[in-house]
């Protein structure tokens, strides 16, 4: 066989992995802001755990914070409001909780309908977020993703092994 017949025609195809370009901030700015966020979350954790039976861990608050990165116009307020909402629900303050339920879609499995959606922070969660921004000096927020911050915990890392 000639060399040309051995080729399948895919040799010239090049693959490229698309990675959205997130303009990285300076590491110093990310680190300073991350330290402020962690200090605030630690204070909120201590305050909550001191007076509530349902205890919260720092990793839980970090996850609640990260869940606020949803592309909204004011991410700083949104991320902090998600933390405040999480703590409010843990305290048992669920009165009118479904007023801020955003319906995303539904799924029918057998004879049951499953509604998929998100709880959204309420007005008092945003009010507390504004107070947190002032108290912890978080005004310089201009991050678009939690990946630009240093908020990862050991519990966030997952290792997988292939067994053959």
C-alpha cells in the first residue's frame, strides 16, 4: 500500500479546546479580596453557630457565596445576599420563602411532576448584603467568577481514580 492509502484523512484536523477568556485580576487584588470574604464568612459562621442549633461550616458558606455568581449586574451584592439567605433559611426563617422561588423548568417522571428552580434572596438579604459590603470594606468588587478568588477548600477538591 502506498503511504496515501494508509492515511484516513483525519490527520490534518486539529482540535482546539475553547476556554472562555476571563481577564484575570492581579493575584494580590484577588488574594486581598478573598481574605476579606473569608473573614466575613468566618464572622457570620461564628455568629450563627453561637445562637443556632443548626450549625454551619465555613465550606458551606463558601459554597453559598459561590452560588451567587449568576451573571447579574451587581454580583457583589448578589453573592453576599445568597449567604444571608442561606443563613436565614438555616435559622428557620422560611416564612414566605416561596415568594422568591424562580421556576426554571419541570420534569414529569411517571405520574409525578418535579419543579426545578432556585430560591432567590429576599429584600432583607440584600439589605444585609449592603451592610456587609460597608462593614468589611468590599466595595472594590469587580470579579466575574469565583474562580478568580481564593476560596477553595480541601472539601471542594475531588479526586477520581480509574480502576481497571
